[in-house]
């Protein structure tokens, strides 16, 4: 499975941005999908997960929305009311449905989101 993110960029505080992740390859092997982010000098953190339901980090709850279009093999992250502390590289990830597919999650290369104050 290959994951490619897009949609990052430089925005001002309060703006919105929509990230996309395109999955290709053995997409039938994909179970849950998620967005992580890593800010400079900080550890990578989970932002949101989608499977049968959704989960959000407290820091983005109410501002970000994760969604998935299985038919198009796409994952999205709608980010509203962006804050400077949302500045980070955002990564798309996918978990395999079983070990026959993969023994590790798949990761994209990341897309930079920069929010100016």
C-alpha cells in the first residue's frame, strides 16, 4: 500500500485547510486510517482516526473532521479554525487488516501545514 498526502500549505490563523490522502496498491488490506502530525522539536502525535467510528485528539476536537471515501481510496482531514500550534507535518497512516497483509502500518511522506499568527 502506498499513501500520498496533499493539500498542505501556509495559511493564517482562523483559516481552513483540507488535507487529502490517496491510497494505492493493495487497498483491500487497509483497516483503520488515521492522521498524525509532528511539530518541530516535538513527538509525533495522533490527530484523528476513522474506522467504524471516529476519534479526535482533544486539541483538535470540534475543529477538525476526518472522513474516508473507501470507494475512491481517499482519506481527508478538514481543518477549520486553524491555530499556530497546528503547525506541523501531517502524515496519513493506514493499519493492515491482518498480518498476512502487513506486519506494520503504512505511512505517507507527510505534508507541511504552517499556520501564521
